[in-house]
């Protein structure tokens, strides 16, 4: 997939582009969550960890776009925590991964979607999907000539 900035004018600055990137990633996550729902495996909550989890703005954008609570894992080293969970399960300290996660992962207060954001982000998401659909052929051609 390639990226594109559409609809920007001279009044837009670095902050607008940064937010557009954050929202674009959140839209991709929403699309993946909708795909899971279509397969009969809906997600009730999204867990966020690592660098993105340190950004309250991005966490709120994801909650608003996806209209789901975001559980923020409280660890600076998510990969190390995951490896420790696997090791604890493999060595028999915990009977399965779910037990290891329940015992070892600590969540901050969930970030809840803002009720007023749903309509705004639903409309923006529809524009995102339409734009992506329109540019899909161009993205493919650009990848072939890269």
C-alpha cells in the first residue's frame, strides 16, 4: 500500500499532516477490525502497547475511530514482556498464555471513545474508504514501477 495526502491546502501545516497520518493508521485498524467481525470474530476491545501507547492523542484517535475502548498495556518493553509470558507458559509457571497475560500484563484505565466523535469519524472513514478504492489501481501501478 502506498500513501497519499488529499484535500490539503496552503493553510495546512505540519500538525495537520501528522494528525492525518495518525487518523489514517486508525482507519486501517478499523478496517481490520471490521474484517474480523465479518469472519465472526468481533473484538470488543483493542489493546495498545509500545510507543503508540505513550501518546494520549493517538490512543484517543484510535478509540474514537474504532468506537471501542482502548486498553493501554503499562510496560515500556512490550516485546520483553511478551517473551517473558511465553517463557513462563513454556516452563509451566502458567498453564496457558491467557493465564500468563492475566497475571503479568497491567492495564491503565481504558481510553473510551468520545461520544461526539463517532459521527465525525464515521463520515471521515467513508471518505477514506472511497478514496482508497479510487486510488487502488494507482497504488498498484506505482508499486510495480518503484
